[in-house]
C-alpha cells in the first residue's frame, strides 16, 4: 500500500460504483456527513469492517435500501490514495464496481451515461 503524504492523516474508505445498463449511479451526499455535503458522488463510507467488500455492501444497503442480492461484483481495485489537503486527509479509497439488476426504489439519485 502506498505511503500517505506526511502532513495528511490517512482515512480508509470504500467507494462503490453501481452500474445499470451502462449508466453509473450518483447519489447526493447528506448534510449530516462529515465532508462534501450536498455533492454528488458514488456510494461511499468509512472503512469500519475489516473486509472492505462487506463494508461496501453495507454502505449500498444503507444509502439505497437495495438488497445486495440484486448486485453482482464486477471489479475491485487495489486501494488508491486521494489526497484532500483542504481537509488534512489522504483518503485511502477501496473501489468497487457492481452491476445492478434492477434500480427500482432508488431515490435521490442520478444515472450518468
């Protein structure tokens, strides 16, 4: 795993991209989250579970209400550093791509081509 820039504290997170018929889901971040309130993003959250995949699935359930049985894991990548010096953080992002069988029931979202 790469080293975090010295002045920034490392924060491990998961980011889950959901794809449906070639389109990628974006959700609006709540005003109650610690960073990037009101911005559009993939589904993400702090890594609290020892298994990043399980954390990603939990975040998807919490943020969309989707049952994880409608998802298929298509790809996962090695963690990557995303420095955010304005926050004094270097995000250590564990990225995942899931294919979604049915987007019914997802609110407050945008599907991008």
